[in-house]
C-alpha cells in the first residue's frame, strides 16, 4: 500500500519544474493586472493584451524580451536577485508578493524587508526608551532596520516608506520629502556616497550591495557623479541640522553606538544640541499619529 508521504513526494527535479511553472503563472497574472498608465506608458488604440505586454515588462525591467518570454514559459533559466528586484518594482509587487516571487525563484531577497534577525525585542525597547531623542538601527549598508517614533517623523513619514526602500542613502538621493529636510544636502550626499564606498570594500561580491549601487546609479545622476569620484570616508559623529516641516529647525549631535564589530549594525542617536531643539523634539514626539483616509 502506498503511503501518503510517497504519494505527495516530488523529486528535486520535479519540484524545481513545478516552481518554474508557478513562477511563470504568477508573473503573467501580475503583468495582466497592471495598466500601462500605472507605469507611465501610453495605452494606444490597438492594445488587446490585458495589462502590460511582455516586451513592456522586459523594457521597464532592463532585461531581454526573449529572456523574459522564456521566464513566462517556465524555461529552465537562472534568474539573478537583481533581475527579480527589477521585476518586483516593474510589476508593483507589495511586500507579500515580492517575498512570493523570490521564494518561487529559489532566491533570497537581499533587501532589509526580508528579515532582520539582529533586531531583538530588547533593542526595540531601547529605541522607545530614548524618546524623544530620534534613534534608529542600521546595518553597514545603511538599511534602516528599526526606529523609534521621533525618528520616523524627523525627515517626513518613514512609516509610509516601503520597507525595501528604507535605506538612508537611497532616501537622501531619491526621496523629495526626505531631501527637503536636510539643511546641508549637497555635503550630506557627497559624504554618504563616500561612506558607502568605504563600507563596500568588504562586500564587493554580495548581491544586496551591488543591487543598492545599481539602483542608485539608475535613479540618481547626483549619485553617479559622486560615486565616480572614488572618495572614501569612515563613519564619524558630527552635528547635523534638519528643517522639519512640523516643528522647524533642529540642531542635533549624531552618535553611532556599535552593536557588533565596526562593519556590523549600529544604533544611531540624534541628541539635541540646544534647549530649543530639545523642546521641538518633544513636540514632534507628542504629535498625534495621522489617521489613514477611509
């Protein structure tokens, strides 16, 4: 008599084929639900395909049309994390859909949204205990892994930023709201590019690092200019100023508190430099949380 385990077992090769077909079907379903207008393309008068065409997805994701067609045909081809990331952005996948895409492709999502095993409940409690001092935890790639209420409001609304986009350098170069709060923006951008280059020396072959630099190079001409200078600088504490839209000018002392060896995660705090800033931070912390529109 055949056991249930024997009936449901699929050999590794068969399991991989099943995942490829699931991946193909998932990509088609996501492609067909997106209108051209959602991604900035004209609809045209002869469009018969529901949603986007394959060639449009390929173009927006910077991959070959034939290669993408093979992917939707469940061909046995290798897919890099860079391509999966590009497809996830083109197809406007939410966090759950993005995780599903990487799982079907047999890859590990390199973005900080995937997992943060180093963030313990005790560390989150420490962040809350520092209120109203803005504080957050970031890794050596400048991904924001955890943060407190005041930091979330310091440069806009961090809670509204998708987890995969919560990276200090990415936000400084590409987010208009974030950029508008930084008093010395040009200096900050150049300094952060130099810090990233210095930190990347020990991670040159890692997909997540290459993915971040590729995205910055694609989305920011300013980053390309700064990156090509090959400047490097180590992390250092300094006084920073932010022009917060709710409470005005804030003058803060930046301090790094290392949680691991220097290449690992660290807690960053912004302590008030003067009495006026301390008062304004308290107001920022006590602001009611905006309610979503219904």
